[in-house]
């Protein structure tokens, strides 16, 4: 009697239906996605090398000084091979016959770098990044970002947000 009354009130709770489907899905390769992943595979390493080249006063570095940094930048191949794979970004040149081979950025890569700097330094972009990172901080449980998300030595919106957050948390109100 009791079970009939329960079944009338909660019929969905008394029906135990379980099924197991042993289906095999055929994975179809997406050539466009594969091409995009292949192009972007070395993006972080290329940006690290670009920043290393731009940090030098002459905006170029000898190839011999970049080769020992292969493990530091996690390069999949040698630096000379990487520069050959990306001729639109890096251009090798020899300043004089007595000096070793140097690498500099191509004019297109320098133009792109200057455009990126202009965008990153614009106040609307900085404010947008600060707001987004503040929201990200509010969503995290520990109210801090993992160190994997923070780039060491880079001055930018992340450091602005960290300064903003540390100043505001010491006053006791949340970051908006």
C-alpha cells in the first residue's frame, strides 16, 4: 500500500532503468584543425625567442648565443632549424665577415610587435584586461592565480591586477 502511494507521488524515483551502450565512435580527422594546431605548436617558443632578440640593444643576437638556450626555451629542434622553419619572423644575417651569424626579426614581425605594444599599452585595453583578471580572481577558490598563468618578468596588465588586488584586499573590500 505504501509503495503504491509512493509510486503515485514519485513515479520517476521508483523506476530504475540502467543501460550500457558499447558503441565505438569512428574519429574523423579535421584537416583544418590539424593545420591550425601544427602552425601554433611552437608559438610560445617563438614568442620567447622574439622577446630575447628584442631585449638586446642591437635588436639582434648571434646564433651561437641562442643555441645554448634551447633547453631554457623548450625548443623542439635546434635554434637554426627553428629560424629556417619561420622565415617570415626571423631573418639570419652576417654583420661582417669576421662576426658570427646573427638573427633579427623581419620588418613584418617588427611591425606586428609594435602594433601589439600599441594595443597592450592603450588604456581601454588595459582596463579591460584588469577587469577580466579581477573577475577571474573572484572565481578562483583561493583568490589567487596559479603561478603557471603568471609570466615572470613581464610588466603588464597581470601585474597591474595583482597590485590592484593586493591593495584592495588589504583594505578589506573585494576586487570588482
